[in-house]
C-alpha cells in the first residue's frame, strides 16, 4: 500500500495558561492520500483549525506540540522555520477563512500572486510571473483578469478575494491544499462558486484537499472521506456516504439530525443537540460528549473511548456503544428522537388585516464627497420600492444575498417613522401619522432579535436587568418587571436562578434565548428576526428555531424573518420574499416558491444551497451565477439582474433588449408575484448546460 501524502499521528496541541494549559487538540490521527478530498467537521472550538495550523507550522511559538506530522514521509515537526517556508506555498498551501485579513492591503492582488511564484522560483522573470498571475486569476473565474491583476484587495468583493486566495494557493501546483472554512463568510451563491473553483484547483494541480468546515452540506457534496471532531479529538472517520447514511457516533448523529435540509424543511421538526462542548482546560473524566449524549452509560463517564476500527469497513468510531449502533439495536431515532411535527393551519389569518403592510417602501442613502465642502455624488438605493404584508400568526421570510436590502427593510419597520416614499402600516396604523407618545406605545408591539446575541447585550449588566430593560423604558413598576422576567425565562427554556448571571457565562444558544426573552417581555405583536441563528453553531440552531416556532404558535406572534439560509427559511416561514438589489423579485407562499421557483435568481439561490446528503448532492445541478451583485449606486434602466441572469443568455436579441431596457414589474403567477419579463421561459434552465453559457459582455 503506497505511503500517504500526509500522516498526522497522535497530534496534541496545548496552549499554556495560568491554570496549566488548554489542550486544544488531543491525540489526533488521520492520513490524506494523493489526490484525496478529506473533510474535517465539528462545532466551533472543536480543534479543527488548530490541527490544520499545526500541519502548516503556523501556530504561535507558545503552543506545545507533541506527536508527529509527516509529509511525503518527512517529519514536519522537527523542521526549522526556513525549511518549512520552502514547503509552504510550493508543496503545501493554505486557504484561510478571512481573505481580507490574509491578503496584504498595500500590495496589488497581482503582486501577491507573483510573490508566491517568485519566492519558490528565483529564475522566473517579472513578465512571466505577471503572465502566470493573469492566467491564475482567469482559472479561478475573476472577470477581466488583465485589469483586476492590478487591483488592491479592498477593491475586490468577498467572493473575489477568496478566489484570489485560491489562485495564490494553487500558484505553484502544490500537492496538498488545506482550506480552513473557505466559504463561511460568503453568500450561498458565492459559496457555490468558490466550491466549484476549489474543485477546479484540485483538478488543475492534482492536489489533495483538506476541507475544514462546520457546514455538513458543503462536506456532503465535495469530499471523499469525512472526519468528525469534538473537544479536540476525532470521534468518527470514514467514507462520506457511509458516515452520512449510518453514523455510529452519537455526536455525528446529533449533528446530522440538527441540520436543516432544504428538501425536507417544513415537513419535520429539527432535532436540537442540547448542551455545550466541555471546557478544554477542565475536561471531565470519560467521554467528553457524555453530558450531552442521551445514550451515555456509567462507563462513558469514567473511561474515554478510543478511536478504533472494529468493523473492517474503513470506519473508525470513538464510542463505547458503537457495536450496538452498528448492529442496529441502538438507532439514531432512539438516541435523538425527532419532535412531533404538526401541520400549521393558516386559513384564519387570510381574513384578518395584516399587522405589517409596506407599499412602495423606499430607503435611499445619499453619498457625499469632500470633508469641508460636502456635495452629493450619488445615491445608495438600499430599498427601492418594496411591497409586502405580514399577517397575524404568520412568518414572512426575507431572503437574498448580502447587500440586497434585507436588513435595511427590517430596520425601516423598527424605526417607525415616515418612509422616504411609499407607506408603512404597523398594527393597522400609518407610522407617518404617529405622535411621539403613540410611537413609544407602538414600540411595545414591534421588537427585534439581533444576529449576534453577545453584541446585542451590555456585558456589564446581569441577565435579569437585560431582559427587563424594555419595561424600564415604559415605566413598569419593579415588582411587575421581576415577575415578567421570571415568566420570560421560563418561556424560553432558561432557569429562573440565571437572572443574576452575566452574558459571558452563557453559551451562544442561551444568549440568543435571552435576546428572544427581552424581545417578548413587552408582549409584542411582531418580532423582527435579523439573521437570528446565523452566528450559532448548527447544533444550537435547531433548538432556537424550534423555540421560535413554538412561541409563534403559542403566543400568536408574527415574524419578519431575515436570513440568507434558505433551508431555515423553508423550515419556519409561511410566505417568502426574495430580494435582489433593493427590490423583491419573487413573493409568494413558501411551499409554492420552493417547489416551483419562477424567477431565475430564486432558482439560482435554491440550486446553490447545499443539502446534507452525499447521494443527492452529487446528482444536483447547480446554476452558478457569474460575477457579483452590481453596486446599489448604479442607475440600471432595465432589469437589475440581467448582468448575472443565466436565462438572459439563452434569449434572442429582442427579448434581451426588453430585459436591458425595461424594468420588469411584479406580475401574478399562481399564488406568487414575480418580477421577470420571461417567466414562461424559466423551464429552459432545467434543460440547459448552465456552465457552458458564455458570460454576458462586460462581466
């Protein structure tokens, strides 16, 4: 059997501190063969990134590393930094999570690619290096590479910066590429593009790839083998199809059952993975997952199981009960039973007046130039004439890429002031006609839950005061405030004795529950949820989503749910509005829009969402959008989406001229409204080879 390209043996990484040290990685073993695609998954803090930085020799000097890492049979841990530097970038390359931090802001993108080339090939001329840099940018899909090679990192969008990072990584045809969460901060459409580029880089260079991620959908569609990490240790390894189809470690089961699946969302409840990972500085005896595992036995709390291959099928599992799971006597449904799902009845709300109604809502921001003599030089059209309704007890999901105007729309509702144009009604009242006292009273009816629960609270205040703060504004007596705080804590599933604790003492999911409790304490009619679970680990998301669904049905709340994750939107929403560049391009019942998307942008969005099922992911066709969203400052006479539209490229010249010259209005199709001139042609996207379509001139 040939020697593996990379072999990690009993790797342990400890960061010393006053209490002795944090063992971030504990006895990790894995191999990567030539040309293989390995995925490493786990929650935040599981040790994924630390293990990859150890391989690259990029950990701080204070880190204590034991074990061994061999690359092509040669030990990396014994090498001096100068020797490692000769390997890094030439034989081993890394793609970092945040390309803006990884790229140098004072050098052009071309100079940074050329540096990667000339460092390892001193004979390469400047002209040849520049030519190769242009070629690499072209391979990774950067439009107009001859011009873009001279641009600085801040002139690139997030997706383009990540493409540039991949170009640098593949510059010297490495044999190993480590990609550390390369798509985490990107929109789903850009994520699909980056994963396509990463696959292309693997094909062009023949490199093996180690993909580190928390997104099980991304792993399902790309890797050959998967390794699951928990509390600094690998707990399950095996071929991706087998691990996803029949996981043998309860933690893997919990992760897979907590992930929303866009194809089944709304038809079954998510399974929350309760609790939080252990403190790596004070690990308890036994299995580190025992406190969160419903199948834990006494032996699990005294002896930590080793990662062993007992079944002769290429699978390795660290679980005392793996034999029962493999035999089928202990099923995932026994360990993590799925909560009962009840179909929602929405017929009653049809006859009721909406609690929020927006008509032709506009929010533009002027752009100024000059510090002394300021003058307007343009306008950012953040929200550009949107219509929507939120009915009692219903959820409207607002989706789209970053910069589409979702959060600005939500904040327009929270502001409760007269819009720049159009009208906004909340609980039947036009907000432009409210007096100051009326506006204060109405704020009780409209509350918000923010994206980052830690940034949304004062870290110096105890949780009881944080939750009670809205009542303080409305001059509610202290005794009533205290009673309501205990009531809200119970409602969101937190213990009443937690009132005296501070935010840093809670997990991410618990902090978001605190944010929900604070929003509910005024008995609102409408909750604006601005990406409420995007900052949470996938295992925690399920519990928060289930809580929001229960509270909506129990209290009769209405939600405006802003998100970029379409699987979660399908799980919780009744109606969906798809936004692009400040406009709503498709609006309708969530089931109809997901089963039959009629706008090319909606169809591209849905095709880009990864599904946590390897068999399905391999067969799905993606509609990859070219380029990035245009600037909201541009005056576009026709359809805003035409420059990226895959359907546009399939039309004849007359129809293309209509798209470029006339802005499409929303028209009714079934129960939905769609802003597209050629809805009847949407089926052509199902039959065409999207990747073969040539880019629009000017892309």
